[in-house]
């Protein structure tokens, strides 16, 4: 299992981005959490099988919400958290 922290920049708040991210995570069996940051970005902690996680990252880059505009993302490896179950929005 791999885990990453992702920070998403662009028009990603108030446009269904977190909900769309959760739908993709559920489809790919990714566990984690997504939440808005006060500076207008979105932060994601995601973990799962390497291949599924790479698909998830690509979907985030392509903007899971048709109303969002992802300008760029930052991806950082992190340690998996065994206490995370499912994927949730905060």
C-alpha cells in the first residue's frame, strides 16, 4: 500500500471538487480524506494499491469535477495510515 498527500491549486472550492474526488476514490478503492484549505486550495490524503493510486492522481490532475479548473497539484509521499477506512470529505 502506498500513501500520498496531494495539494490541489486552481478553482477547486465551491464547484463539487471534493464530492467528485470522493466518487473517484470510491471507484478505485482509495482510502483517505479530502478537505478545503482556507487559502482556496484543497488537500487530499489518499492511500491504496500503487496502480490504483496512480490512476487516482491522474484523475485529480484532469479535474474530477467538470466545474473545477485544476491549475496544478503537488504530490508528496507519506506513510500509510491504517486507521483510515473508506474515503470521506471534511
